[in-house]
C-alpha cells in the first residue's frame, strides 16, 4: 500500500501566515515531516527564537474541540507542565485564542522544543509514566467548561459497530478471497475479547472512579525526550473527560508494544519490563487504588482493539498497513494479553 503524498506549504502561503505572527526576521525555514500527512509542518529559526508552524489536518478543524484543546494547553503551560507553548497571532486581544484562520485553513504556531523520539530506555519509560501522573494531577484544577469532550474506548458501541463493519470495509480495499472465514473468525474473537474485557472492568467498578480530563492519546509518538527526561508532551486534540486509569492502561500498552517492519512479523507478546517501569513511574507520583490496578490488563485489551477498529472500519487499512494483516496481528496480541493478564496488574 502506497503512502499518500505529504502535504506542504507553498511559498506564498507561508509568507502570508508568518506575517501574522511575532516571529521577527526569518533566518531559515525547514520542512518538518512528522505526524499526519495532511498536516504540513515547518521549523522556523528567526530573530525571536525557534518555532514550529502547523496547518491543521482538515479533519481536525472542529472549532469547539480546538478551543478546548487550547484552553487546556494554556492551563498546563501556566502550571509548568512540559509542552510546546502556543504563540498567539500579532495583535490578538486574547492570548488564549492562538488559532489563526485564513481562507478556510487553520494554523497554529508553537515555540520549538528540542528533543528526540522514544528510544525505549528504562529511564524514558519510567518518566513517561511519571509525567502522565503529573498531567493528571495538573489537569484536575483545569476548569472543564461546557466544551469538554466525553467518550472513550471503554465499553464503546462505536468500537462494536466498527468491528461489525470491518469485513466489508477490508473486502472493498484488498482481496481477501479464500480468507473470508479466517477474517470473520478474527473479528468474532476480537468482539468476544472486547466484550469480556469491558464486563470485567464494569464489574470492578470503573463507573465509580472519579472523572477528570485525560490526555487520551498517551503514546511514544506524542512525546519528546532529552537525557531520559520528557522534554515535551504534544497533541491534545483527543483530551476529554473520562477516568485516569484509561490513560494509564493505554500508556502501559503503547510504551510496551514490540513492533517491526510488517505487522505479520511483530511478536505476540508485550515488553513486560516496560509495562512495569511505566506503571512504577506513574505510581511514584500518583498512587493508584487497588481497584484501578485490577482494571489495567482488561483496559489494555480494550485499548488495543479500539485503536485499530476505527481506522480499519473507515478505510480498510491502519496507516500504511493492510487491514487484514493488521487485524491478524492484533488478534495474536490480544490472545497473549488474555493469557498473561494476571501478571500485568501491579
């Protein structure tokens, strides 16, 4: 499957957009090919510092969601949380409204934070858990407001509907001739595993856990590291009102995933030491109740299934990978999680 071309800024667009920001004299502009291919980014060096300019993905331009995300980032920055600070356009009468809209396109400018991607070290994994705990602590004092999104991956009818849609979606995008029974078997197994995990979490009592704003997309790609420390956490578009343990379980999953070039060769198991390090890091800053800890392996199953279902149901693929092969990989990992769940709760 070929990757779609990455969108870029043209020179006139870039000049017009930057004229609205207090960046000073531009010294250099460098393409920054990260994240969504529909959201071009450039790094800027100027007389006023270093910045990152982003045009928002057309599918992520809901004004209420953006306003909530910006309010949250402003609050986090005021509390010293590590994140790239938003820069408001020149002449803006409201520093909490940093979004620039021109010709139906939306732009954001951030102060540049240097750092490197997750390398899987013990220190980075521990810190990823600890900083999540700090995020939860700081976000408790955030005024949620009426624009606060809700909904999550636990016990979701959206996930169940997606699972039912996947066979036809995959068939429309790739040939599964002769493999229909195998595909349906994988879907049925994942449906049963999702329902079983959701029931277990309900029975433990997740509905009684306190609600607060969570990040809802805590994974290595949304963090920059420096000397084993978290230099910055990015991407707050998925933040919402839910229970913190959903963030914790998803983070433990994401920071322990073992991958490779092709899903069919990814190992079945997770990196168990990383699960432990991530959870130990979290509890070093914020202790978890016994009931929350019991939910973790079940929520990891729900999170893994939910993450793949929505894009595959919509497009027949997961990123650059064919949906059928990716579903087979998810099935293998879910089997491993079900067999080893007892060891993953701290």
